[in-house]
């Protein structure tokens, strides 16, 4: 044995043994020791069967048959091969047999190469487990389109027993009308395989065993053999029936919402014209009566006319507030940079508040949708003024930001709101005092709450019910906001 051959055996990454024609071991390298636990000296002269499991009693006969006609042979690809460790453990291997010739070209023995495939088998088992327990259906086919592997989800999705699908052409899972065309597509894919997804943006269906068509998306990935030639396909199949059902339901809800919005628009038109027109006429008639007969009417009749006019104005305000509430958050507006103190003072001047009330507002800039923010400020300040008493002396507005969130507080030292009435105070049509005492529709805080919650924020009332109330708002920074709400809800 020359030195080159000896070095080849010594430094090979695999276990190598030299066996003579009688089946006895002549030499083993260090990798054999590491794999099977035997040193070369311990194996020298031993029959090769010392490394063969007891479960293979025919090995000696098979070895003798091979020695009579030795030839290169690879074992283990189609048959599980085990080698026995010194401690008795069985090790999964693949084996290569190559005849060893002498200088005169006569066969002198066999070179046995053992490849440890335990890690490979563990990886394959793990991959098999991943495929079997995948939440999606997975099917593999060979290069001819015949099904090799079917996981549990695919069995459930298509209704076939696993054994019935293995070996079948993949077209069995497609609508029959597509079989011929799909065979051509499959042939073209194997000629130029690539990872691809099918079904997005177009209808793709599989066929259940009972003939039912199933809406699916499919991802394809090619398999390659050891020579990197395409050998098959892995198909991941996603059942999208629920997704499409949800999509159809959502589309229906959107249509219903559009129809509802159109009805609201119609309501707004009716409220603005058909309802307000007679109210305007009533106000005019009251005015004419006062002009024509005011001097001769008894005191009680004059009071009745004033009450009628107040009730008409209240109904007009209620209609305006209903319109504001119905249209709130139906549009989007760009945000604007606003100087809070300037805007608040402009709005406060329109409220016509008593001069004895001190009004203060922080000097800060903020970026918000101007029109709905004006609606919020106007309603909160109007409420503070409207529900004042003789001891009310101050209204304050504070603003700050933290963690990409706006915080706005409107505080007054007027009558408090008992905690038991906090929820009622932000409900529609709810007032905490009789309307004859404090004019209002009970929509102001409800409108503010609706606007601010649309921004992903919240409204909180802080008051113990004795003196002072703080309406605290918080909402996150956003890029867009509800469009113009050009109503003065109270």
C-alpha cells in the first residue's frame, strides 16, 4: 500500500475499513474509531460481521456472494443500513464498497466507506414533523407530478385518505376542466422552476374528493436532487374560503354604510329645509304679533310669546346639533399648526361670557385639524360659561404633549358634576339642569366625545360634585383628522 493511499485513508472525513476476501478486517482509520468505538488494532483480524447488527444473520452469505464478484456498490440510499457500535448501539450509515486490487490487478479485498447519516436523518425527521404539523396544507410531488408526501392539513382540506393520494397525479386535486392545461403548465414549470405564489389577484380553486371546489392560494418551491437537477415540487396550499367570505361580508357592510350615509345626507337635507323652514315661519309670525299687538297684549300673553320664541330657538339649536353629530367624523382634513391662546380667545369672545369671569389659556402651538378642534374648544368653553353660577370666577385651558399624545384640559371653578352623573353628562340629549333654566340641547359633550374617540382618544370628567369641573381630553398624534364639522353644537 503506497503512502498516498495510506494518507487518503488516514485523512478521510469518513470511516474507512480495508477488508480481505475472507471478510476479515485488515485496517481501519481513526474516523472508524470515532464512529464505532473500536481502534484499528482492536478491529484488525476481526470478521466484518463484528460491525453488523445481530438482526442481519444473512450478512456472511451476502458478503461471500459479493466477494465472488466484487464491484463498486453504494448501499443505504434505498435500504436502511445500520452499523453496530462497540457498546452495542446501532448507528445509521450509508456504505460504499470498492474492490481493492493488487499490483497485478487481482482483487485482494474491499474498501468499505461508512458515512454517518444520523444528523441527516434527524434533519429529515424534523422536516417531516414540520410538514406534518404545518397549519397549511403541504403536498410534494416528483418531477412527473406524482404525489409523494401529503400532510395532515391536506388530508383534511381535500378529504382523501393519505394512502389514496400518494402516487396519484397532482391533477386529481384540480377541477377536471383544468387537467390538460395544468399538465402543460407543470411541464413548463419543471423546465424552468422557481419559487412562486399563485392565486393572489385571481381565482384559483382546488377540488375536494366530493367534487366541491375550494378557493385557495398556492406557493410553489422546486426540489433538487444531489446534482441540482429539478426533482419535484413542494406546494403549500392555503384555504382562503373564510378570507373571501369575510371580504364579501366587508364589501356588503361598506355598501350598507354608504347607503346609510346617503340616508343621513337625506336626513340632513330634510332637517335643514323641511323642518327648519316652518320653525323660521313660526319665529316670523311671533315677531309680527309682537310688532302688531305687543302694546295691547296682556302681560301673560307676552310671556307666552317669549316662551314660544325660546322653544322655537331651542328646537333650531337641537336640529343644528343633530346635524353636527350625524356628520361628525365622516371626512378627513389636513392638520394645521394653531396658536392655542389666539384661537381660544377668538372663540371665547363669541360666547359673550360675563366680564367677571377670568379666562386663561396656555400659550402653545399644536398641530391639529382646525375645524373639528374649534368645535371641541367652542363646546367645552360654552359649557363652562353656560353652567356657571354666581360664584364662578375662572375658566382655564391647559395643554401639553407626552409620548406622541395630545393632552387638553378645560377647567372651571363653577358647580361640580357628581361622579354618578359623569356618564350621563356625555350622553346625547342629556342635560344636568332643566332646559328652562339653562338653554341647551344636551349634545355638546356628546359631540366632543364622538370627535375625540374617532381620533383614538378619550374624554374624562374630573369633578367630585362640589366645586369645579375639568374636562380632560387625550388623543394620539395623527397625520389626518376628520374633516370640517361646521356646526356649533351645544
